[in-house]
């Protein structure tokens, strides 16, 4: 009798041990998926709900077993809402680590330096994984950069991050402005920076271009910046043709060929570098600049020097058949 009990006890221990090995081993065993799968955890979802959705998606074999193993072996860390890529053959342990780690799939929207707000609006509205609508943001209120967003996120939330980033950069740059700056307000800083942004794409030139425009503003000389002619016509989109004489002469709140001083507001969303250039312009006597044919500009202190540079530019254009 005692021998039989020992045998039964031994069998029970063996079964329990085998069950334990199966239970623990299954936690790290390869899962059933044959390819990577996108999986979304919605706001407010708990582990039990997620387990059921994982089973329905074919990512795990049994929701109840996954839930029990996760509670016993996975610790108490809560899962996080987001969109995740579950690798093929991922184990239950790996899946829980992905869902609790919170490192989901990020989508990105890039706002290039100098992009006008009407194009920012179009880019956000074209992002089909975002939801909701927005108005065209105020010109100059967006900081050009690349922004991550989640599937199903509100466009208004992404726009708020863009505008918050600009507000922060402008505040910091304003606090560190030099006595050489000619602008008196943050709005003026954004306005002049947007002109600098549109006039040159070369970062090293921005302080000098800002210096030229600062010099002109100090002596009451018109800025005569071509982008300020185009902005009221297209709201910053490419004109696609040469500027007409009537447009050069047009009187409005932006055309700096027809008025002295700054436009009524920004003509684009300037970069941090352009804002800093306006608030810390280069010390220069230059009042003029023209394209040098290599993507940059050549600067001049006098009209005579400038006219000579312009003649060289036109000769180069003719040589290139422009």
C-alpha cells in the first residue's frame, strides 16, 4: 500500500513538474504567426481585452492561457495604447514586452524649412492616419521639423505640437538676441526671418542676408525681396512663372518693392536658424546681394558694386540659356 502511494505521489509530482515545464516553456515558445503583424492597443484597453484581440488576430493561440501566463510570469507592468508591429513567430513573452514597452510604430510628417502654412495644412490633411480637421494655421506659427504621430491621432494635436515647438524656439532665441538686431517684437522677428528663409537655403549665408536687410531697415531703404511679391498672390506656393511688372508695383501689405519696412506678417514658416540669424545678424556694411550662379549669393556694399555683380549674373544666365 505504501509503495502504491509513493508511486502515485511520484506520478503526481512528475505530472506537476511536466505541467510546470509546459507552462513556463510555453511563455517563451515561438508563436503561431507566420508573418509580421500590425496590432493596435486602443486607449483604455486592459490585458484581458488585449489577449482576446491577440487571439482573434492569430498572434497567440489561446487568450486565457496568455493572460494567465502574463499575470504569473510577466509581472505587473500595464500595457500601453499604441500601434505595434508583432514579429512573426513572436513568443508570448516577447509580445507582452512589446505591449508594455510602449515603443510602437511612429509615423512621421515633415515640414521643410520655409514651407508656407497653406502647404502645412495640405500636408496634415493628406496624412490619412490622422483624424479630425484643422484650419490653415497662422503663417509663421509652425516650426519646420519632422514630427512623429500615432495612427488615429488628431490633426489638431499634431498641429499644437508644431506650434508649441515654434513658441519655445522663438522664446529662447528672443531671450538671447543681440543688440545688433533691428526687430522690436517677436512678430517682427518671425516676419524678417521668413524673408531670410525664402531668400537663401544656405545656412552659412543667413546671418549675412539678415545683416543686409537689417541695414536696409535702419536707413529706411526698401527691402525689395521678391518672395514678398509672390506671397499675396499664391500664399507662399510656387508662382511657376516670372514676376510681372504689375505685380512688382502692386501695393498691399506684403510687397516690399512698393513700400518701406516689413510686411504685415510672415510669408512662410522660418527655421530656427533663420530666426537666430535675424536676432543675431552678421555685422556687415552690405546693402545688396544677387545670385552667384552656384546656389549662393554675392554681397555688395555699394550700388556700383551690386550692378557689376548683377551684370555678371545676367551674363552667366545667358551663357546657360536661362
